[in-house]
């Protein structure tokens, strides 16, 4: 394995699953196939509403954050919308800047996702210092959403992924960067006999993987299957109530190639007159991160402002607390 690739895996695995990244000797990664995945930044938490609900997002309809999670949720968005997500999680920083519009009966969007993992010290097999490596990954996301009927939305994301590194020191053994491709396929549907109930499912990050320069085999994309349910409790039990809203959502996620790493996400959202939103939730992951989350949101006319904060059991490791900010504007 080339140094650039091993450094990338180490940094992303620690950033996304720090509680289980180290072995008993404190230096080795867990022995499981998911540690060989590349482009794991595609699994990082992004979107303040999603984080505020602890990651329960698969069954959301008409949700601009669906561009990153379940593209089917973009199908119900009527207004052209520009959006921005800013995230800080375990020393990593990420930003998403995008736009979703209409073309005939389709919703079409384009987003740029940047993920900065900072710099790490690189060493060779003999533990000799090779210098430092700055890891920056990017994805260009093209989204298409379509309403099959009044109750069924479908969507697809195409992701052009770039994995890159900038090295100082002995850089002869390091890649400058490489490209990969991935797809998301999603569906969201209302359950007609049960008022207020919506279910969603998405296959995320499907793709051929990435083969780094000089490597004989490729590393797979972090492919996941996620299913979720959303219950609008006010619509279900008090359909005439318009002042207050209360939403419950739950997701389950599983690695496509493994069957022993089921993850769960549970969130709730209370709203007042469709303007002020309070959120909370709890998540547990196969990698070891678990804990609560809180969020707050404001919807006024065409403006959306959301804040999210997670309180998982590794939040205190880094001086920068996990924090999310999302902004959107409908034209």
C-alpha cells in the first residue's frame, strides 16, 4: 500500500470513526474490510438539520439536504434554491455549496463538496519521517429528482470524486491525486393508508472504486444502504392543527458488503407555525461513535437558517466541538 493511501485511510477512519480506529496497541487499525474503503469523507456528517436530528434523514421529502443524503427528497422542492453547508467535526472542516433548480418536470442540481482533513505526519515502513501530507478531498455532485406520482419521489446523484494530497518533505512516494465515480439511488414515498407516514430508501456511493497510481488493486467506495421512516405526528393525529408540528424520524444503515455493522439514527423535530424548529436525536454507529445531538432552525419566507451540534462520546477529543451551519435561499 502506498504511503498516500495508508495516510488517507488512517486520517479518514480516525476522523469518521475515532472511537474504534485504534487497536489495543494504540497504533493499528481494526481488521475489517471497511477500513480499506476510500473516499470515506462521503460518509461524514453534513447538513445542520440532519445533524440536529442525529442523522435521521432518509425519509425526508422536499428537503434541500437530500442532495447529499437521499436525492429523492429533492424532487418535491418547487423553488430554485441555493444552499450552503459548513461543518467542523473532529478537526476536519467541510463545505458544500450548491444550487437546485427545475428543468421541465425534473429537479436538477449541482453541488461542490470540499472536505479538508488537515495535515498528518507521514512515515515509511521503517518508521522514518517522510514529511507531512495535507489531505483535501472534493466531490462534484450532479442531482436529478423526479416525482413519479403525488406520493412517490425518486432521485439519483452522480459524484465525481477527487482524492488529493499535498506533500512537504520526501514526496517521491506520494500520489498527487486521483479520480473516482459514485452514484446514489433513492426513493421516498408516502404511505397512503397511514396519514403522516413516509418511508425512504437509498443506495449510497455505488461505484467501481479507486485504483491509486502504482497499486495493483482498487479500493472500494464506501457503499451503504439506508432505509428510514418519518411520522408527522400532528398530521396523523390532529390534521387540523396548523400552529404546531412534531416529526419523528428513524434510519437504519448497513454496509453493502458486510452484514455486521448495522447503524441506527433517531431524531425528532418540533416546530412553531412553520417558522421556528427545535431538534434532537441519538445515533449509534458500528464504528463506535454514539451520542445525542441538538439543533435549531428558522424558516422565514424564502430564507432557511439551521444550526446543529452533536454530543457523541468522542466530541471532547478535539478542541473544536462538532458544529454545523446550513443556509438556504429560495428564488
